[in-house]
């Protein structure tokens, strides 16, 4: 087991839901704990050897700060078979606001008027340039047909 005394490379703990589903089928068919695969995997984010298990302890300077647990035979009252336990304060971090994309506003625009207004806001100068070019082409075509 590797020990770290402070911040180091980022380590990812992955909960493999495919393994959990296979294990659930085995449990339903009457298989015992020894016949299940461990669904938790820990690996350095930068790559390297991965380690699997049913319980993973997260330590900071040798002190356990959290543990990731998988117990299909000892579920929580909610029915959960995998969870994280800690005695420390947990902060819920809101999801970052997504970057605005061209597709999202187009999908939310309802009706032609809203769509046109949105396109003008997003691409107004380019649309104006194209319209001016078209007007100039039309005007020159009218002049040449009038002189012929």
C-alpha cells in the first residue's frame, strides 16, 4: 500500500456500475460474497497500476478522512450498496454553469421571430455584410439589365 504525507498526484476512485450490475445478478441467483467482483478501482489520474476492492480508505497524513464502501449484503436502509463515509464536514459544490453554445439558444428559441432575433444578436455584423453584398449585386444587375 502506498502512503502519502500530503498532496500528491491526483488519484481517482471509480465505481464500476457494470461490475455492480453483474454482482446484483449473482446475488439474486444466490451466489455468496466470495463470488462477487470488487467494483471499486483506484488509479492515479496520470495512469499507472490500478487497484480494486470493496472498501477504499482515503487517508491524509495517515489519518482516515473518508472511506468508499461497497456492501451488497449489508445495504443501507435506503437500499444503497455503495456509499462514501466520513466524519468530516462535506461541502456540496454546485455544478459549473455550462459555456453558452450556439445550439442551446437555437433549441430554446420558440418561433421564427425569436430565432431571427437570436441569430441577429449572435451574427448581426456578418448578416448585415451579406445583405449589403446581396443588395449591391441586385442593384448592379438591375443597372446592367436597364442599359441593355
